[in-house]
C-alpha cells in the first residue's frame, strides 16, 4: 500500500471515529473517550489534512463544530456563528499561541482569562432589556430554540437592570448544574429507589455527570403547545372525513384525552426542569450597538446589567501572567462549586480580535487550555470479570473508595486483556486512577512505591467466569468473548433485559432484578420464553403480586405490536443500534429477506459497512436462526416493515415517486422528511438508482451520490422547494 492510500484510509478511519464520538457526546450526552483522547485524534486528522490537502473536505470534523441539535425543537439561525475553540493541554502550545498572536499584531496584547465551565453552550438574546430568545449552539450556524426552558435557569434574569444596554443584546455562555445540586438530585433518586425496590419496580438510574444532566434538562419537552396544535390538526382531518356521528363523537373524545395527556406531560416536564437547579455563566458579548471596546469591559458592563457573568475573570498583561493564573486556578479547581475542565484565554481588545480573524471552525484570538486530567492513587481490592449480553468479558477493578473529580470512585474499568497485561497488576497493588473526559474512571498505571514483592499476578481468565466455556478472541478485536450464548446465564439475562428495554420491545416491569428472579425460577431460558409466561405463575417470585403479574403479562402481549425495526434491534445482534435496525428493516422489508440477504447486499445498505454486515450475515446463518424465526412468526410478532401503516396519507402529490432523502437539514430531521414523503403518497428509497425519481438534498450530501443523481438526470430539490411541493410554504 502506498503512502497516499495509507493516508487516505487513516483519514477516513479518523473521520468515522470522530463523527461517532461527536454524535454520542452532543446528541446522546455520552463520553465514549476522554477529552484528551478525542483531541489527540482530532490533531492527528488535522496534521494528515495539512500534509495531504487534496484529502481535505468541507464536511471534515476539522472544518466544523459538533452538532448538539435535537429533534422536537424549532431550528433557528444564529446571526453570528457560534464557533468552537482550539484547545491544548500543553503550556508550550499556549506559548506558541501567544507567539502567533504577537507576530500577527506586531505588539503584545493583553489577555482575558476565565474558567471553562463544563456544560451546554447557549446564546441568549435580549431586546429592549427583556429576554426574548435562547438558542443552543446546534451546528454553529443553526441551533434549537429552548427559550421556554431557559426561563427556568435560576440565575438568569428575564429583564435587565440599570441603563445603557443596547436595544438588542446577545450574550453567550454555558448552562450547568452546580455540584451541590447534582449531589442533591442523585440523593433524591436514591430515596425514590428505596420505594421502587419495595414495590418491585424498575429503579431510576443515577445521573452520570453534571454536564449530561444540564444538557438533558435544557432539552426536556416542556412546551406542549406545538404538540397540542398537531393533535388538533390530526383529529380535525379525521373527524372531517368521518360520516358516522357516533364515531365523530368518539374521535372528539379521543382528541380531548390526547390533548390532556400532552398538557400533563409538558407540565410534569416543566416541574421536573424547575427542580433541576440549572444555572448559567455568561462569557461573551456579541458586539452590537454601544458596547465597550474590549472583552473584559463588555462583560463587566453586562454584569452591571444583572447578568450572571463568569465568576473568575482576570485581565492579564502578558502570557506570563496567564501562566500564573493557570497555576493558581488549577490548584483550586476541586473547590469550585461547579465542574470546570480548563481555562479560556482570549485576546482582550476587540480591535485586535478583528485583526486576527476567524477560521471556519474557531477564532484565532482565543484558545482553551485543558487542565491535566486529575489522577489519584488508591488500593486495589480485587478484579472481577463481567460477562455482557453479547458475551464480551470486561475486567473491572474494585477499589478502596477515593474522591476524584467531584465524586467518589469505588470501581474502574480495565478494558481488556491487553490492558491488564500492560499494567501487570498484582494482588495488593495500589493503582493510579483517572477520569476519562472527567466522566469515566479508568486505571492508567500502578504505583510501584506501594508494590509488595509477594503479590501474585492477576491474570485474565481463559474460560468464562460465568459458565466455564473457553473464551474466544476475534482477529483484530481487543475483547474476549464467551461463545456459549445459549446457556451462559449473564448472556441470557442480559439479552432478555435488552429485548424488553424501552428502545426495543418496551416491556414495562422487566428490570434487571425481575429478569434475574424469573431466570432463577426456571421460567426464562431465552428471550422468546417471555411470551409463554402466565400471570398465575408469577406471584411469589421476586416481588410479584397478582396485580403486578397481570400487568407484566399484558405488557408482554402488547409488545407483539411493536414495529419490525424494534424487533430487529431487540434481537441484540452485535453492532446493531436503533438507527441501523431501522435502515435494514426499511431496505429489505422483512425478517426473512434480511436473513436471506447476501453479505454484499447487507454491506451496500448506507452506514452498515463490512463489520456490521458480517455480524448480521453470521447471525442469520447460525444454528439457532431458523428455529428463532419460526418461533417469532408463530408468536405473531411483526416481521415486516410497512412505513405507511404508521403514516396517515394526506395527499397524493408524490404518488408514484421514489424519493431519496440525503444530507443535513435545517427545518426538519431526515426522519421527519421521510414521514412527509410517505404522508403525501411517495415511497422512500435508501439509495440512488435508475428507479429514483426525486432527491431531497440537504447540506453535506455525499459527492458520489450527487454525481450519480446528476448522471441519471434525477430531479434534485432542497428542503424549501420540497416544502412548496407538498404545500408547506
């Protein structure tokens, strides 16, 4: 393989990883890797694109900010793009930043220094002194309108005080949950769990970290007005088409009940939001109107108007003062009442900022310095090996409790056998623990000063700790797997829990404790045994009474109506998430068609690829596959996809059209556009072919897909043109 081809492959690999990590962080609130690991991957990609500029594309993660947009919120444009910041973990790189700035300006600027809050970015707009809009960063150009939720931020004024503020004022900052509030909310959850355990109900998961809580809270669906309007429109159409007066009356009652449920749900979410104790810290004034000529000056004016400007803000005369501030504040980071992961350095004078300018992703006049990841040393009490539902065996270290990054840590992941071998763990060792991304505890080293000579080496097992089967390791993978999926207890119970989970078959009342009790009672040996359960079997098992037994059996029976894509996800095929399951279901149309598909056909499905395609292909060629499908069909579960079944057809404007939806959109999500296509009589196609008659194209539509469409002469419209086609101007 030549150097160029090797670089191309690595660039594609890095972009895929960064996109996956960005999506998990911004859309799902999950840190799959530490900030440091993410930044190193981004730096590697940046360097490769510099060395090979022909590989640089506009949609590369190096050229745009992450996207925290969520479905269900109105998308609004930012008048001035909300960019991200370059960051560094190195004082030497910070020195280089200072050198570049001085060379570009030809003088030594003053710098503002402020703490970097770990929360959710937000833009706040005041007109004539009143808060009128709050917008999340989104993709930097367009964000989610969260105005009503932002009014619940405790320290955010609805009206400015004093005088002298511009007619239109835009502030930017970070929404966060203070550490004390985060602790209180988790304590409330634990108290609630005591009652849930006593009632045999599923317990509430503790909040993982304050940042995720802040992000999720600001995105709660509290504004029920749009949903009520949609309900009214839906039932108005149904009632208008219904000729039978009794059915019209029944529909009207259904409409009122649906409205009441929507209102109650919104009001409950609003009450929950108010209890979450959100606060914000504002760190930037978008220059507009009569504001001071510097960053610090503008923030001090904003503070005088009653706005919650960042608590720690310091004007430094040069980079040496910046370094001194970093050392001072870094030593105090655990004493702050909020989570912080670094310090932001900005050129203070607006004239200097304008001279330095921006890149497509970040300003050249600012940089974030990330604090070194906090590390502590604590005794290792032992290592246990957990078996997951897919058979993956993960080593987990049990530790003497230690305070780290605002929480108490008692367990930490060891990842896999290679990591254990690298660490060379021994009994009675003391280990060095970090929190990856300030979230996930992991062991990064061993304190040799504490090692005892007599300590025995801790070895990764050769056989499954749960069932005794010999472990296997696939080529190119870091994990070992237990192949005994049919009779390994944790795999069976894990598969049942996954099958019943909310995003799968959504069977309420089947939490970990309940599944374990049913397994130990001999009533469950595989997921489909759920459908053989009878209410009279359950009282006396675990916490079951007759009422809870009846409810569970009813929930299991109701799950038979879940759509095919949920069933496909529920089967627990490795690497198959909800999105991939939906794509496979809509591409092939039925369980039997997927089962008989060739590997090439599976790989051809967008976003499936070779690894996922091979997993699906192998799953349906296993010994249990045919018997499983026969039983699924006999039970009456839904094994075919019918998109129109869930969509009310409101017109035939797109009748006969085969439509591909591709790219990123502002006013709609891709799923919403696909639903609109179906609602107006069209058929969704997953890929461009000679049978495709229309493409709804957004930003970042694939170049190869666009080229093929142009070669085939297929009509291409943007989302605005599509809206006109279906009467949504």
